[in-house]
C-alpha cells in the first residue's frame, strides 16, 4: 500500500458516483483550491449550499483532497531527476522507505523490471546533485543507481487525475 507524506494511504477508487457537477467542481478547485464556495457557486450557476455539501461529500468519500503544492523551482531547486535503483541484500520496500526520507525525493515507487525502485527528486545545482547521488548510493541495500536528469520539464502536473472532464 502506498503511503503519502501526510500519512494517508492510497485507497481503491471510491464506490460513489461522481456526476458532471462534481467533475466541474473538482476542475475549478484544481485551478484554485482556495476558491470561496460563493465564487464557485456563482461560476457554476449553483447555490452555495449545494457546492458546500458536494465538496463535503467528495472529501468524506475520499474523492477529493485540497492540498498546497510547492513549485520546486520557486524554492531554489533548478534540476529534476529520475533515479532508477537496483536493490540487493535488503527488501526493496525497506530500501524504498529509507529513500522516501530524503527531503529532495518527492516520489518513490517500487517497480517491476530491471529496476526495483524508481524515484523522482530535485537538486539545487550540480554540486547538490552530486552530493544527493552519493547519499542515495549509501543507503543500505542500494546496489546500483541509474540517474536521468530532466533537460526540459514539459509537464509536471501534481494534481493530475484521469477524470477526462474539462470545465
């Protein structure tokens, strides 16, 4: 089971049905998660009470979570990298838990294939990148690192969910 940094677990898709109005509410909140219910209601031609109750139902049903997302470049990180990791001598899930503790690492996934773990991370500059890779390589159980540096980030959409509905 996947654990998010806030302690939540990735849950199976909720059984509740989301209709077109729910999708429109979510689309607006994706653009501005702090949009007041009154503004949201006006934009969707709904009552404020309807918006409030639907958002509450979506949150309680684990279909919606409004969170703050930091722009890594805005806080001084100029490089994004993917690091594939082969594990040896320790369970991959234990190594993955250790890797998830690094501040620079924002995604850790156990995978099937030639690699055991894939991570996404950020670095401030070349020196920080070198230091980070050394520290990652020192985690017990890490056999091999396969880093790839992003030359140009074309899409990094933290709020992506395949709803398939536009506003």
